[in-house]
C-alpha cells in the first residue's frame, strides 16, 4: 500500500511542478509582450508611463509529506526589471520564510526544506520583494502570495465516538433503524477522494446491515428473539477513496442489545400439582405454591393467577407473592378428613399486559390442575351438644343422678373416651361423673337457698393417640322444695301513729312461691286498734304464720309495736325511747361538748401561731449588742504549757459599729488610697496581737474594703510551746538560708510576705 502511495505522491508532484513551470513561462511571456507593446505606444504617442511590475502570483502548490532527498521546488520569483546581471536581489518574508521556505536571492527559486503536513497547516502566506543588490532599494512593490499544501491520502478514517451501544426491540421488522455511526477523515474533502468515506459491515451478518453512504445500521433478519439471543457484537468499517483499492480504513464496534416485548405467554411446568393439608389447620394457613414461567422481562413477564373451576373453590383461596411471582394457595375454611378427603381446583395464569401486535400468536394464558388431599389428624373428642342443662331437687340424697353427657372420637380410629370434672369448676365437689359413660351424680344434698345454679365443666379425653381432650359446659339447676317456714323480716318492729290506721306487710319467705304457697300477708284493719302513747308506748304481739306448701310449714313470730306521736300530716314527732332498745353510743349533748372542746383547742393553736408570727426581729444593730465576727480556726492544738489566757476576741470588734455608727454601703471608690506606711508592723515582729490590731486599723481606714472583715487564724499555738510553732509566720526568725527576694517582684498582693521574709538579708548584712 505504501509503495502505491509513494508512486501517487510522485505523480502529483510531477504534475504540479510541470503545471507550475508552464504557468510561470506563459505568465512571463504575456508580461514580456505587454511590456513591448507599452514601449511601442510610448514612442508613437510620447506617453511615458512606468510599466507595471512583471510578476504577480496568486498561489503556489506543494505536496505534503514529501520525503525525497532534495528540497521541493515550490516556484520561482522573477521581475521584468531583472536583466540577469545579478544586480537584483529577491527577498522572501512571511509564514515559514527562512525556516520552511528558502529563496535563492539571485534566481528567485523557492524551495521547501521540510516535510509539510496539510492537517497541521493547510497554507502559508508569504511576501516577495525585489530590491537592488547594492542599495537595497525596492525595484518592485511587495507582492503577497499563498503557498498551499496539496493534500494526499495520509489519514485513515476515525470513529471519534466509538465504541457504540444501541438497543432495538426484539421481533422488529427488517430494516428497522438501530443506530447511526459516523467516521471522520482529516484529509481534504474538497480535493480528490481522500476524504470520501464508504461504510461496510465486517461482523454482525446476517442479523444487521449498514448503509454505505450514511452509516445507518439496520436490522437484516425478521423475528430476532431476545429469549434466544440478547446481545450482538457488530463491527463497522469506514474506508476512504470511495472504498476503492488503496484507500485507508478505520473500524469501530457496536454492541446491540435486543429489548424485551411481550411475545411469550406464561407456561406452567406441569399440568397437575398435588398438595396436602391436615384437617387440623386453621383458615389462612398455606396449602402450597405453584408458578407459571414467563420468559419475558419486567411488566411483560408479570403473571396473574385465579381459580376458574373446581370443587375446592369454596375451601381454598389463591393469591400472588409479588416478589417471587408465585401463586400461593391458602385454606379458606376448615376441612374435615372424615367428611371429604380430596379437593380439586383449576388455576389459570395470564399476562395482565398484552401486546396487540402479537395477539394472533395465541392466548397469553395457561392452566394447571391442583389436587389437595386432606390428611387425617388426631382430633379431640366431640360432644354431641355444645352445652348441657340439668335439674336436680334440693336436699336430694347423695348419689342422685343429675344427667349424662356424651362425646365421641371422630377420627377413623374411634378411640374410647374417658370423662372427668375439673376440680376448679366444682370447688365444693358437689358432683361426680362416671369416667366410662359420662353419668353425673350428686355427692351431697344441695340447698337451693344457698346456691340455686351450679355451673361446671366436663372434660372428655380419648384413650390412646395424642390424648387430646375437649370440654363442655354443664349447667345444673337446683329445684326448690318447701323446707323453710315463713317468718317476719329482720326488723320486727312497726311504728304506728296515734291512732294507728295503717296496714303493714310483715311476711317474708325463703322458699319460692311454687313450693311454699303462703297465705296472704296479714293486715291490721283500719281503726281496729287505738293506742295511747301515754298509757303504753310498746306492745309485743305474737303472730303465727302458715304456708300452703307440701308439707305445710308454720312459725310463730313476735311483732314489736312502738307507739309514736304524729302531726296531722302523719309525720312522726317523737317516740318513747326505752333503755333496752336504745342503740349503743354517745348522746347528742356529749358529741356537741366534744366538738366544742376541739374547736376551742384549734382556736388556741391558731392564736398562738398568729402571735408568734407578729413577733419581729430588730432590723438594725443596737448599741448594746455585742457585734462579733466569725473566726474560723484550722488545726488549733492549744497554746502549750505557757498559754494561760485566751485570745481577746474584742480586738476583732468593729470600732465604728460598736460606737453606734451604722455600716456604710459597699461602694468601690474611684481613687485608690495607699496604706499608711507608718502603721505597718516591724518586719521581724511576731506579735500576733499587734499584727491583728494593725490589720484592723488598715481595714477600718481603707475605703475600698467592706464594712466587716473576717480574719482567719491558721495554726497559732502560742509562745513558749515545747513543740514549737507550726506556722509560717515566724519563719522569718529561723535560720533558713532560702532567698525570698523574689517576693518583692510579685506585686502589692504579696507585699506583706515580702516585708516579713525579705528583710532577713538586710538584718544579716547590718
């Protein structure tokens, strides 16, 4: 290929060179004829004009990528004033002059000294000028011309945006556009066929094709199925020179993916599914799952399930697991193995989203049969009735039959059943039951007046199996018999007025009306009795009461009648109170006296508290009061052997406060007053009494200090102690060799320490 390319370059170079020389020769000839005619007209008409310059160029051409041994001749500059004697000098200036392009200043020949690349720079603008060699004066005005770099096919096509990724729906028609690929060629598109591109497909047949001129990739086969193959790798080539031999080419890859369409119906892997459920399962429990496979993706692969027929539609229900796309069959109501052992349903799976383009391909649904077998479970016994109600007479002897309960095992094994009464339902143990046949009997006589109903439970347990049990409620009613005589109510006392004309019902009955059948209640007829409270206030009336029961019952009761005085509106005013009928307790007068005493005591307490609150503390300090400060002592061990007197605390009293001078307010003064140096104690003085007096005087005369001062004493032991002083106040008299001069530089806060400890050296020096 490169040999052909070199030959082509040489041919272009020779043609350009010959064309350039021919053009120069023709132009020079025309210029010469024009100059000769001009001179002839000057002689005839005596019109003298300077002729136009004899050289004008529009452009030169030079072939790019020339690699020959000699510089390439671009062209020749020549002026009509050049007589060939070498007195004219040609000068070249502009782009690349002297580096890329050089000129022979005598002949005007221009050569290119370097290999040129049109893709880097397509043309160069130069300026030519002819001057006198000896004076450098211009003989011709400057002339600008262009040197064009002539293109050769030295750049292959390139796909700048590759590799490409494209998507096309499956089952697309032949010729469906997929993607357009575009290549670029750096060669000159206006010269020759160097940039004329033709596209072709190198890989991807027979599924896809490409348009040679536009680069549009299209489908080439019908019914491409994504489920069979989803991705295709296509290689596209772009070739210049119109695709002819000797042209350069470039390739790119295109990855094409088939997108999904709903072209596949759901399909059950098998036509019949067998499942099982135990009869002891409750509604809502899962029976089994099945799934229809759909090869499509996304919405195209969604499947819906439903029952279409079968005898199990009443006991089963179907739903869908949205994550696994499975059909979930659950129990809708309980099943009984002894009643029905098998249920059958037909399940239909269908696509909710169907593509109308593929409706003719068949129904997008499928069916399968599900058989559910009911498994036998060891169930508890079942009573024949949901509850039982029996009756028994009261006072019936022990062992009286009450009734019978019956339960049976519904399993196929039909195991025998044993009965029992849970004790927590019959705490009094009034009943017993025969374990084998379920007969209930009494264990003791029952009293209706104490408990009219007995509510117990009976448990039936199967013998064998898993010993499951069942319970039933048994309600036992105690029937009444006439075993209680009639009697008065608990309060056998009436309060008639003067005169008594009322009727009172005084009878009470413990037996029911059915058993006692009492006579009508006794009534005193109006105005039958006339009472005088002044004569007798209490009457005792014995009354005999009989009922009509079987057997008849009777009793004698005493009725107490108390006579009270009443007004015209039958309101009781007063009754005689006899000692034997008065209720126990305090009289009203005694209660009033007690309450009065309590009120008086409370009044005394309140008065005492009020008087205490009225007592007020003095608000100012009086002269006769001894005003003292708090002295806080740390580690006070006593004064030693010679300490016979206690410290006079009177020195700590505020002189102003003791003389009746009221304390002033704490106001910080604007000016600072220095302490009087005359009151400062001697440096080596250890008299605490003098020290305290000095500090009190300084504090009293210091306007910046509060009105009261607190002085704290640390470890003062007195003088003459055998143990010696533990305080640092007397360290000034010790023989310590420490230097305390640095205390002078610590400021006024440490001035006292500086005076106490800093005078040692001065005393020693003196």
